C-alpha cells in the first residue's frame, strides 16, 4: 500500500507547457463478424458501415494531420485520408432525378477531412470553418473508436457524417453554443443540383449532468430544386452523464416530396436509439444500444421497412504510450419487417435473387489500434 | 486530434515527518511491522490530514469525472475519461479551446493523478 500526495500536492503540479499546435495520428480498425444467416454475398443488408460479414474486414484505416486554432485570430487546418469497407457507401448510387455521384467520388471517399478554420475575435470566439469537415448531426462518430459500440446505429449510417461547405460555431455562454452551416447537400459526395443546403445546431447544457442538442438540415437534394421538394431533417439528443453510466437518447425524423414518384408523394423516415455505456472497472466497459429505424418509403435504405436492433458490446482498452488498443466483443440482433424488409441469408430463391430472412444474429470481434502524436 | 501530456513527479510521500513523542530516558519501543500496519490502516480509515491511501484508477476516474462534469464554467459533458496506473486520458470534444485547457487543469487538480494526456478535440 503506497502513500500519495493529497489535494494540496496535486494542485502544485507544474503548469503544462504550450502544446505543439501540429498533431498527427493514425487509426486501424478491423473486425470479423459471424453472421448466423451465412449470406453468400457476405453483406449486411441495409447497413452502410461494417457492411461485410463472415470474413476478415478491414473497415477503416485513417491518417490525419491537424492544427487547432488556440486563440483569437489563430487559424487551423485539418487533413485526413481514409480507406476501408466503411468508406464504400459514401459513394451514392446513381438515381434518376435524385443523387448522382460527384465526378471522382470513388477517389474522394478516401478524403476524410480537408478544411481550414479561423477563430474570429468576436465575443468568446467565432469559429469559422471551410472545406470538408465532420458532420454536425450525429451523437455517434463515423469512426468506431469514438463510440460506445463497435457497429454503428442506423441513425448514424443514414445521417450526414461528413459536410462539405462552410460552417460557423459560437459559444454564447458556458452552457449554450450554436452553429450554422451552408453545405452542398445531405450526402457530401452526391450532386443532385447546384443549390446549397443549410444546417443549424444548438447545444444546451440544461443542468450540470444533462444536455440537450437539436440539429436541423434543410435543403434541396433532388434535381428539381423547387422549395416544395426540399428535404427537412431533424435530430434531437438528450444526454445524461453519471460517474459510471452515460445515457443518450437520440431521435431523428426526415421528410421530402419525391420528384421521381408519380404523385410526388411525401416520403418519410424516422428512428431512435438509446445509447448507454457502463464503465465497469479499469479497462472494461459495457454498452447496450436498442434502436429502431422506419424507412416508410425506402428513401434512405432503398427498401420499405421497419428495422429494429439491440447491440451489446463488451470493451477492453489499453494505452501503450501514445497508442491506444481497443478490442470489442459485440452481439447484435437485427429484425426487419415491411414490404421489402429482410437480411441476406444463404442461398438464392432464383438465379441472382438472394434469399432473405426477417432477422439476423451477428457476433462481432473487433480490434482498433490508434496512434496520436 | 490534439494531445497534450502533462506529467508530475510521482509522489513519494506527502506525509509530514512524524515527530517523536518518546521522552528522553524512557525505554525505547521498537516499531515493528504490526505497528506500521496499524498506522496505515488508521490513516486509511480516518483520512487524517493530507496523507491518504492512494486511490485506485476507478476512484481516480470517478473523481476526475466529478470535477469535469460538475464544472460550472465549462461544458465538459462530451469529454471521456479513462485512467490507467494513475495517468488520466481525456478524449472527446468541446466547443472552445479554453474548455479543453480547463479539462486538463481540472484533471491535474485531482489528488493522486500522476499525469494527464489531453486528447480532447475542439469541434469545428
């Protein structure tokens, strides 16, 4: 049993020196997912990230260099490249009157960040950013390392994880900050028209441990840019943090009139997820995430379906110098109902027509290595 | 992702030297291992003075989280805390660079913390 310094001694810890403003790092994320439906195409239907199962999957490799603006009139820059299965779905599928990939999209999906920022000397500091930046909407990150669970929720898969445009963020006080964004569209590698879209965000710490976030998107995502065809999307989050438990409830809803439908019918999708994590002891933590996602018109998943899932993840993490090793064992149950719902399973019902099952059990083992300078 | 590392010398002992209460000329009493153990247990139970039993990583983690999440002057609810062998690793996002610095200061202020690795990122 060792003796230690009391609080008075800790406060005498020497002040830190000015950190190097330039930082760099890398990330490698691999997994093996045992899909008990054993689909011959190895695909997780309706899933954008972690799309491959029953095979070794290098889902993400990332390298970055980064400089943060520290004080007023300071500037910053972010540049990052990425590769892996998780980037495949960033290239939109060609759809008439809707999305078509921007030229070079298959190469541009490997660009994760490319932006410059400036901290304008206004009030507490107005942060202005231009270029390709992180999406402002999701609670979860596109990168598994930063999440409670390994596989991402449907909410994360079907919301903008990247934004190409200009953005601003301002902290009104210690508890409230707001942001405004002008971007090229819902999917940063899709080009449906030449008009910009708009986004707004509000983060509010209601009490010391309770926070609420409201994120909005509004803009044209079809060839016809008439106002009646603009897409509206809302994301609401409520977060509570305990010393050992964190709970976040997220709710999304989106709608737009479909130009490509005979009656230009209003399409609609909505979903929710409850993100929970319990820090067990030392390097162990447990996360459970129930969720549902209703794509009434198949606007996002391409299939009219109601999805729900429960994901349970046991995590072990260890720092080794500037490196972080994370391993996660995850069990995920997905269920899909609806006209076109289902998950791939073994065999075809006809040549080229895969057999579907209404549910899917998936056991995932993942390893994440990260290095930050 | 910006990372700063602040280290302090590992505390050896912050306990003040124990004054001898032995009267001159009195017969010498040898302090054996049982005496030392009793003294240590007494300090552990009473938390007497500035000298406390070293906190476990879990205890340090809870103390750092309380310091961060209950901080009125900065929104640090998006900061994640892990502790390994007394070293505190901070990650996650904040709105201002000042909040990131404040997170590091608060973590360093927790008794028993030997180093702070601040990987908190200011969100664009």
